[in-house]
C-alpha cells in the first residue's frame, strides 16, 4: 500500500481526471465538519472529530465513501437507493457528479453521533 503524508499528497497522486472530485470530497467534508482533523488512515484520506468520522478514496471503479459504521447508511438508506452501498461503504460512480449535499448531510450526522457518544460517556462518569 502506498503511503501518503497528507490528503493533498493523496489527491496529487491520483489521475488528473479525478483530482477535482477528490478535492470536492475533501472540501465538502471540511465544510460539514470544520473542527475535524485531516489524517491519512488505512492509506486513504480520513477525518477525525471526537473519534473516527469518515474516510474517502478513489478505486478503479468508484469513489468510496466510508462514513464510519452502519448507522449512517441505515439512516440515509432512502437517499442511497441509487448507489451501491453496504453497512460501512458507499460507492459513487466515477462518471456521475458527486452528491455533495448527501455527503455533507452524512458527515453532519456523523458529527452529531460522535458528539452524542462523548456526551454519554461524560454523563456516565
């Protein structure tokens, strides 16, 4: 697995025709979770905010979006019907525009999940 030092390095290493969409993915997540920290994890771009938040990647056949567990995909299943998805992975076709609003809404949902998890732990102490 190739190692990248930053999300910028990851994007620059991808084919030119996909870099704009990868930048859009990054910007969408940044806007939806402005307090999130950018990292590379499992060899792909990732964001942390009070724990793992989301990942994205480019594969030969799709853009992968990994929103961190099955609750997000279950919550948004009505809006995901046109995409190939499973419990922890959403696959967006390479030849279609990225669903920016959907990605943003999922990330905001994940932010709330992580905040609720931290609040619950604090209340149990």
